[in-house]
């Protein structure tokens, strides 16, 4: 098995169709959104501040994520970072380590996409202990700050390069 985190713009037409077929479990949508919302963010108003990435396993997309920089950077983020959004692993491929593969490849992909950044930040539901633990295993540190998000309190986590 070969897993690569590839910029969306480098995908061929078939791989782009396969990205559109990524589905997360219904209960995950409130946290990650769905693929149609993520692709809308990426494609409706193209911006140098929004980059999409697909995790390809043997050439087939099994996961997707977005990275954002100014002018698309959220208000809670540090101006010298990129922010992670819409991390989605297809429900048919969950439990196989693909979320971990995305996080492992993310720092290098982020630095290539945005050479000026000094780290990556993300926002995670304060009650999502599984996600918080996963991000921590990959070096993300909880800032200790919580804020009221769309669906409840969220924690900021960051990875400094």
C-alpha cells in the first residue's frame, strides 16, 4: 500500500470524481462537514489562501482535507500558520489508519503549499476526546483556549515547525 497526500489540483479527472464520492458517517458531518461543502469552499471562489489535498492509497482517494491561509484564515488563527479544515476519511476506508496517514504527511504538504508558514493550527470540538488525542499524538498542542463554535465549545491546537 502506498499512501500519498496530493494537492487537489494534481488529481486527474477520475480521481476528482472519486473525491466527490467520499462520504463520512452521518454523525461526523457536524464536525467535518461533507465533501460537497469542502469542495465548494475550494472551488466556488478559488483563492491562493485555500488548498485542497486528497490522500491517495494506491492511486485512489480515500480522504480529503483543506488548508487555509489569509485571506481565508479564520479569526482565531495565528497569521503565521495554516489552518486544517474538513479532514474527512471515507466511511468505507475508516479504521485503516488513513486519518493518521493524513496527519503524518500534513506538515510537509503544508510547508510545500505555503512555504512562509511557521505551523499548523486546528479547531476541534472540546468534547471530542478521540480527535484531541489523535492530534496530540502527531505533535499538536492544546492552546488551553476554548471558544464558542458552531456546535459547542472548541479547542485550538497547534503544531509549530
